[in-house]
């Protein structure tokens, strides 16, 4: 089978791991039809079906799974060999692919990526925002950014961004004047609330802690959205209480458009981590990014949002 194209094998492995043509196409900046054609070409060369494709799913056939198991280590060695050449460059080249929560993309990465890319002109950056927890390697990413309670045990974690963060519950002065201020988290059940729904459909409970007492509340929502700007606007309009991260509400809290409540129940939590798989040959762009993060001074308290948004 010497006429089998290595690129086609790489496409098969990526799609088989991700179980999706679209996600791999989006990551690689090509069309799903281009990947599908590569897969058809490979199957024709081998004379066997490798993937079962329906409108809803992509799964390896028995032959495809057997090929993937044998192929993945070989492709890894090819990648490592090419990366070894990178070690001889004055500056590494290649693409760094990261998967991060939406809020991290908005608040943690902006002050980092400019200095990093200026320091490494040969590196390009691709960032995908995803508030669910994904297998970064299977999806084709070099690394992810998540919070410690979401990290897999076999991953290496490097602190990135602020190390201490805070949630805040707030409402417009007019709303508080009309409905009163909650003095205990359970009082929230008697209030209108503005809640955040993730793409997965999940709405996380609002969690509070004081003197060892932990209270989780799933309040009735007056407004449900998946856009923080709309949620903030609804709170400013006096439509109810909002629970989010202090950095998101910094302008409104400073101007007085929103006022915090239950501040003595809001406990700090640890900041995010860059995580990646332990492997003998780390891609040069990722190694450069890890080294850059480790050398970077610890930032001040920024109140950045996490993947476990309480709304």
C-alpha cells in the first residue's frame, strides 16, 4: 500500500478520534467535503470501509478501529520527528491550537497572546471556545484551559491567569428598592433572577459559602440567555438578580448601575490552568507557550469567569 497518502491517513485518524468531520474541518480551516473526499480516497485505496457515516454520527468500523489503534502511534512518531527539526530553529514555527471556555477567551487570553506571538513570529494561534469539557487530543487540540475541578488526572496543569477569582450577585438599585435585599442565599428563591444557559443546555446552580455552610440555589429565572452582555443589560434594566464574575460587572458596579448583595457569602476560588497531555515529544509551539506562561509574572486579581459560570 505504498501509494496510500500520509495526509489521508492523518485525516482518517483525526476524524475517527473526533468522530466528526465538521469539528476537524473547523479546526483545520478546510471544508468538511474536503475531508470526506480524503476519506473516500483512502477507503478506495484500501478496499475497505473505515468509518460509518450518518447525518448524526461518525463511528469507526471494526476495520477502522483496528487501523486507528495501529496508526495513532505511528503518526505520533512522524509528528515527533518533524517537531525534532523545530528544535534546530532560532524560533519555533507551527500552529498552537487551544480549546478554552468562552470567558477565558474573553478575559484571560487577550493580555497574553499579543506578547507571546510577538516573541514567536513563526507561531500561529488557533483558539476554539467551548464551555464543555472535551478530550483535547482526540479533538485535535494541543492544549486546553480549564479549572482544577475539571482537569483529568493524566494531564499536566500549568497555572495561567489570575490565581484568585470571585463571583458576585448583583441587581439594579431600583429592583432592590422594590423587592428588598436578600440577607440569606435562600431568600433568592423569592426573587426574579437572570440565569445563564450553556450550549449543552445546562444551567449551573448558584453556590454560596459562609463559615462552613454551603448553600446551592437553582432559582426560577425571569430571563434565561447564553450571552453575558444581554444578561447584564437585563440586570441593569431591573429585571432581577444576576450571578456572574466580578470582572464582567466591573463597569456597572463602579458606576452604581448594579449593586452587590450577599457579599459575605461569596468565597474566592482558584484560577484556571493550561493543561496538556504528558508525552515524550511536545510540539514546539506548545512548548514555547508553556515556557512563556511559566516565565510570565503572576497577574493581579482580575475576577475572571470560569467554565463553571453560576448563572
